[in-house]
C-alpha cells in the first residue's frame, strides 16, 4: 500500500533552517514519514491536488520540539521535593523514594505520563536518563514519541543493576534489541561526575567512540559539586572529564551552570554541547547559566525540562521563555538569546547535539515530518506582529493544536490521538492513586 500524502497549510511557517525567515502562506507536503516538499501554498495546491489537506488558519507551523534532558519516570514524584537544594533534595528525598519505589512498573507508568504531557506540549523527541530504560523507552514509544534512551551508569546499586559494569551490560543489550526501531536511538548516560568512578567514565569514553554514541551527563550543576571534586580529585569536574577522554562533540553537558571563562573556552574548543534547564536550575537554587557567553563562544545550546520532580512541568515552551529572559538579565544585554536563537535551541540545535540533525530539527525536504502547529487565535495572541516573538514570549503549551511524529498525528485539536496514547492515559489513570499512596507511605516512614 502506498504511503498517504497530506499537505498542511498554516498561516506562517518557521522552518528553523538557519538564515530562513518565517514565511507566510507557505505549506508542507508529507508522504509517509517524510517531508516531500516545502513551498508556497499555491504551488502545493497545484502539485498535490489529490492529497489530504490539513488547514491550519492562524497557526504557526514549526519543527517538533526536542527536550534535550529529562528524567521522564520522575513524573510520579512531582512535587515531593519542593524547596530543597540539590544535595538535600537527592540524598534525603529523591534517592530514598527511588530506593523504596523503583521497579519496572514505576518507570513504565511515570514515563507514559511524561510522554502524554510532553506530546500535548509539542515535544516530539525526548533525550531521557533513568533506571530501567527499556521500560521508559517502551512506554514512550507506545505513546508515539521519538526517544533517545539514555543508558544510565552509576556506581551504586539499584533495583535495576548492581554496579557500573552491570548498568553498561544491560544498557548495551537493550540497544541491540531496539536497533530496528526508526524512532529510537541511544546515548550513554553516566549520571554525574560525583556518582561515577574514573574507571567507569573511561569505559564510557571508549564505548562512545566505538559505537558513535552521544554521552549525556550532568556537569557543573552546583558550586558544591565543584568544591567536592576539588577536594576529592584536586581538579574541577570538567577537567577531570577532559583527563578521562570525555570532552568532545559527543558530550552533552547538562546544566553547566558554574563555568569560568576558561571552562567556557574549553567546552567550545572541544565541541561540547550544553543542555540548559532554566526552571530546574532556578527551583533548586543551583544558579544562573551563562547562556549568552556560551553561545558567543560557539557552544551549541539546547533546552531541557529536567524531571518533573525538580521543575515541576515538562513544558518546553515555558523553558524557552524563561531561558530567553534569563539570558538577557544575566548578560545585561537585551539582544541576547533572541527568538530566532531560542527556536534553534528548541529544534535544530538540540537535534545536532543528539546527532539527529540530518533527520529532524528543521522543516526541509527529505527530513522526517516531526511537526507542531501553534494556534495564535487566542486573545493573548491578538494582534500578531511577529509570530516568532509570539512563539517564544507569548505562546504556552495550551496553544499547541496539532502534533505529528514521523508524519503520524499524535495530537489533534489539542487532544491525544491513537490507541497507544489513549491506552497510556487509561493505564496511568487507573494506577495513579496507587503510586500516590506508596509515595505518602514512604514519606511518612511506613514500610
């Protein structure tokens, strides 16, 4: 059976191709999973006369948003660690809860919940890091998301694995099982310098080179992390990673809040990417990332939500607005991190960090059709002088009208579509009370 061809006609189209302006009265033709044409609407109506038409009046069409850092399963821990600094949040709240609750069902349900939330907010691809990655991957793929599954590595045991070697062994076996899924790829995900030994990090560096995988890791998130590294290793975490062979274009440094001028120069020279998570940084009082300084140095910056336990929303449009405003305030430059640059961070920049920029991240002929339509019909969008400004500084996830992943509709008229997404909603809804009760029992000190 031939793949269906359909054509979307938005009012505005933001391709995210560098140098291309937002175009009015252009559309996109899609056949199967691929974009087959991007052109003025008149041209498409003539050349695809028999195709199914998707009319998107007063909508901005853009590439699917890419969440460059998330712990999807932690949606089940939303709001349980508010008003705590990172070290206390981890050691006294999150890790004890995970120790008590961690299992395959916990990860599957939390990841399904996260997938629903993200898709409804226009996020089509997520770069995830958590225990039981196969169950996270299965849940999010069933909902229709494109997933980069982080093969987590830590030195301490969990219900999932015994030690770093066991984490890597299980992660690589998972990768082998899923290599045939076109909407799934992988990263190596050592949690952080303070939870992974030198030996394990050296092994990660070797595997990243051998398998051509990105490495996804928290780095320089807090001042305490750096202080402890200086005490234990007599060098800053970044320099330790450099010594271990992990500073290069394969590395996605998550947070990167506490960077000196020399640190920024080092990251830029090595081609390291940064996943900027402004809401998590603010909520945990980790600090203010110097995004404009990074960008000016040539560092590729993408945006992430982090997990719902430290955010508490997986809302990438909200992250974008905050990231733009913070960059202006921190740099003291009103022109810093403008709407065009933020769109790049949300789409093609994040795709590049994940080594997916040849397939997704922009609306171009031959790329896969991960698309989002943002409705600008609401009163808060009236009038629209600059649709890209509205996308970054006005739009919210409630304005996401339509979402497609690889040409397949996953959200239509603000509602989830498809049996996978609807099934995930039903399953998580039926078990949410059980997870809430279990969390309350652990917090109350009951077994």
